[in-house]
């Protein structure tokens, strides 16, 4: 019997080295992990978790991913943010938290992990809804982002609304439809924010049933046409959750994509 691809969501992982706040709300926090080994200093990898921006999903399910990256020598930050279904979540709090949290990371990491992280901007790694947030932050705060690795991102909010992904997830985030809130979609939708200012790599599985690969394909086409440095890699045998599972067949490509972003910078 094949393994349940969702198993990674509840798989135990070593606890972070420490958790630090970037705001006053209990969910405005970052879990930090120091890199294993004594290799050369690397930039911080900031993980923005998925879960369709909903309160039911938090950063805990990216523990296996974060631990694996730290084991490869990366300093890692798992960023939490207010989500829909909780006070302050949705518009504009979820988006504001992503911007504020990422902006705070260089100083937080330098103080909390002295001598363990390269100075400068973090690399953003976002999965699903977190992939949307990574693209959003890079578009609105380009000086604070070294590069983006987007894993099955919700890269087109208007189309995700039309497809009713996760039963109204986009409407819950932005308050309604593109027709009702065109100004919110104009600000928040990566599809309207091309070209991305930072080098961007997108990985998307063609067996993904949560976020269709067509969203990444359309975004990448538009971003390249606008002059963006965007690479899209489609994985024929991969579904949605394998991209954050260090035990999956897709893991080597995730690992290598992150390393290529680092080398390209």
C-alpha cells in the first residue's frame, strides 16, 4: 500500500533551537534552527508554511522540512503568521505579518544565531499558500529578499478564487471576490505583480490536487514575458505534499533548487 502523502503533516520533528517574537500577537513568532556542521556560512532560509492561510494549519507541519535543511547546513527560520479564522488574520493581517516577519529576520537571526548565519537577506521558501506569501513579500519588499523557492504556490489568486480552491480559501483571505475587492487582488495577487524582482524558482507536481500546476505555469509565463528571472520545474510524479517531505522522491530537487538559488545570487 503506498504511503500517505499527508503523513509529513503530522510527522514528529526535533524542536527548534529557539522561538523569538517579531510582534505582540502569539502567532507573530519565528522558530529558529542553527545549521549542523562547521561548513561555510549560508544565508537564512525563511520557511512560509501553507494550509490555505487557515488557522487550522500552523508552522509545525514544516518541522521535518526545517530539520532536514538545518541538517544540510542551512540556518532556518519557520515564520508563523496570523491566519484566517483567528483575530487579525485574513486581510490585511496575514499579508502584513509576512512582510513584517521577513523584514525582521536578518536582525533576529544575527542576534539569536551569532556566527551561524551569513549576513544579508534571507532566501524565502514557501509552500502552497506560503508560496503565495513568498511571492507577495518579494514583490513588495524586494530589498529584503535574496531569492524565492516557491513550492506548489497559489500564484494566481483570481484563478484560485474562480476554482474555489479549498472551499473559499481565497475569499476568506481577501474578504470576497475579485469583482468585490479588485484593489485587494491588485495588491495581493502574484499574477498581477510581475515581474518578480528576485530570482525565483518554482517546483510544482503534476499530480497536485490541492493547487493545480496550471497556476504556476500561467504565473511563470507572465513573469518571464515581463522580464522576470523565473524557472518553473514541473514534476510529473509529484503531488502536493511531497515537496515538503524530506522522505519523498521530490526532495533531491527541492534541495538542489535551494542550493542553485544560493549559488546564483
